[in-house]
C-alpha cells in the first residue's frame, strides 16, 4: 500500500491541471493513468493500416494528455461553450479561472494569436447569420492545433517531473475505495493507494468504468443529451471569410420541421477528417494543424437529442445508429450531398469524379439515408441550406458528408459546487463526470477541485483560485 495526500485518476487536462495546482502547493500527489506516456502514444491503425485494431486501451484517447493529446487544440475562451460549469461556479470565478488556464497554456508554449477579436467583422457575420435564421455565437479561440497542442503537452510533461508528481502509466484504476461515506483510496491490479482525497478525471475513455463506480458507491447520476449528425467537408475557400475571423464559426439553427437545435461543431479550416474510436464503435471527427494540411475545411453538424420516458438511454441510442453505419460501411460512410438529395448512393466512381476530394480515404461511399432517421436528415439538410445563405457553396452537390458523427456525453454525476460527490473527499471532474465537454472547461474543473482540497488542508492560494 502507498500513501499520498491526493490521488488523481486520469492524466487528461482535468487531471493534469489539478495535479499541477496541488503539487505546486507542496502536496504529495500521484496520477494513475491507464494509457501510455506522451511519447509512446501511437495508434497502430494510423501507423500501419487504415482500420482500427481495437486496442484494449485506445492510445488516441488514453495516456498523458488524455483525449486532449490528439485533439484539435481549440481553446474556446467562453463559459457557454464546452461544458456545464456555470451550474457550479459563478461567472466571475469562471472568467478568473479561464484567464488563469489560458496564462498557464501560454507559459507552456501555446501560440499568442487569438481568433475572434475583430468586433467589426464579427458584427457583420452576426447580421448575415440573423438574416437567415442562424444564431452566431462569437467566442475568442486560441488555436493550438494538433501539432501545437502536443508541444504544450511536452512542456507540461517535463514540468510534472520537475514538480516531483508520481505518475504511473499503463495502470488502470479498478476500484474507488470508500468506507462510511468517506473515500480512502483506489485499487489497481498492481497496488492499493490510500489518500484522504481522490480526484477522478477519467474522460470519455473511462465513462463506462465511471458509471459502474458511481453505481457501486451509490452516487446519483443524470443522463446528458446525445449529439448525432455528420461531418461536412468542402473547399476551404467557401468558409474562409468566416474561419479567418473566428477560426471556428459557432452557428445554431432551429429546424422549421421539428424545431430541433442543430449546431456547427469542431470546425477545422484546411484540416482533415479522421476516424474516431468510441469504445466499441467507429465514428468520425476532424482536426487541423497550425499550418494548412489540406485544401478542405471540415466541420460537424450535430442535432442534440434528449429522451424522457419510458426510454432514457441516449448513449445506447447513439451507439445503435453508429453501429448501423459501421455495419453498412465497415466504419465511416461517405456520401455527396448531391447524391443524397437525388435519392441515390455515392459510389467509388462518383466520388473519384467529385471536385472535392475526401481527406479520409478509408471512408466507404454509400447512402447516409439508410442510417440516419428522417428527423436527423431533415434537420441536417435544413441547416446546410441555411448555412449556404451565409457561405454560398456549403449546400453544393459536391459537398461531402461523412456518417455518422456522434458525441456521447457521460452521465452527469451529482456533485457539490466544489465538484465533490456525496462521498466525502471524492471529487469527479472533467468529461468523465459529465460536467465538461472541452479542454478549457475540463482544465477549470481540475482547478476547482484542487482549490477546495487546498482550502481543506489549510493552504492559502494567494488569490490564484
Ligand atoms: C478528436 C478530438 C478532438 C477534440 N478537439 C477539441 C478541441 O479542439 N477543443 C476542445 O476544447 N476540446 C476538444 N476535444 C475534447 C477534449 O479533448 C476533452 O474535452 C478533454 O480532453 C477532456 O478532458 P478530461 O481530462 O476530462 O478527460 P480526458 O482528456 O479524456 O482524459 C481522461 C484520462 O483518464 C484515463 N482513464 C480513464 N479511466 C481510467 C481508469 N480507470 N484508470 C486510469 N486512467 C483512466 C484515460 O485513459 C484518459 O487518458 C476533442 C476530443 C477529441 C477526441
């Protein structure tokens, strides 16, 4: 048995920001991470083959840096985008912590440039969007890129060592240990670790495990909605007038037919489309680097769905739709918008003649209407047509649609304002607790938990947190 002041499960942004904060305050901290160290994070499917080898621990979402390591590294500096922290902390505290996280990222080597600060250009985009029933949500974004994000993580990795934080890789925490309503440690196959405080930050890679632990410990949970849609790819020039101003134009549309909320998500100017492995299913995603890596821009169009009763299992619903896409195509399905509108499938021949070349070569041409329910198809087509008004060419017949993109959010665990569960000393933070959905918010959740632990241990934080 090993004894620490604080045990942290997971080395994603949430776990790392809390660990650094606590270690800087002189506490004895261990991070236990089921994935590999940063430099050992390689995906064999990307290295050698085009298909997922279904590794027991996916190196794309597990390891030092968590899901953040191969993310697009967009730091969206806003309380509204990337999580539900406004339910727990006051707006002024959020803004203070946001500035603090941003300043630490700059220290670790994030680029100076901030997108979304040209007020005149933003006003013009807002006006154009409003004319066509779209809501434009301007947010300042610091774009690290996948390459730049990796460099930031390398500096953080060195700093973690300099601070003397113990970090165990390739070790999965099997069980959270608690007695009489109080946490006292965790157990892995290798060892048992004891501490009065445990911060659990398992991300989406640990969502199923977290749900089981929550059940065992009797923690209350609430389902989050599931986001279902497609990844859209088109020539970068069509959206340049938007992406050059804000990098990621966040646009929302309420469909006329169903009054559903549809939004753009994860816009990657001059980026590429990639497969994503979400536990046992293959979905689609995209990324971009600091320098252009293609002539295309890609983004997701997502429809949020919540259920009530008798069915309220959004994760299984989303997975069933992805499984259908995986069944038909072996992974990700590809269709030209023009083919979808004409009621016919895309074929290798049609795609090879298409002026827009797909950046995800392994995607299989087919028919998305065999996968997505009518409601989603109508919503997505309506939104593409609305977007076409502010960026002519978006709804061109040559626009590529990859299916399906699904964002699963962990069930939200009931926690206090300092993100402590009903088990004393046990904090659940980040995406795995269903509280956040992005890099900035997850990092802030780490600081909130760390701040509370410091307070309980009588450590002043000199106005930092
Ligand atoms: C492809 C992609 C692109 C993205 N792009 C962006 C972006 O541009 N901007 C943005 O804001 N967000 C982006 N995100 C989301 C962002 O990466 C996440 O919101 C963020 O990483 C969540 O941080 P976290 O610390 O909560 O969890 P994670 O980063 O998921 O880290 C959790 C860690 O816990 C480990 N773990 C889980 N269970 C256990 C266990 N039982 N024992 C030990 N270790 C365990 C996991 O291996 C993992 O390393 C992207 C995500 C993906 C997948």
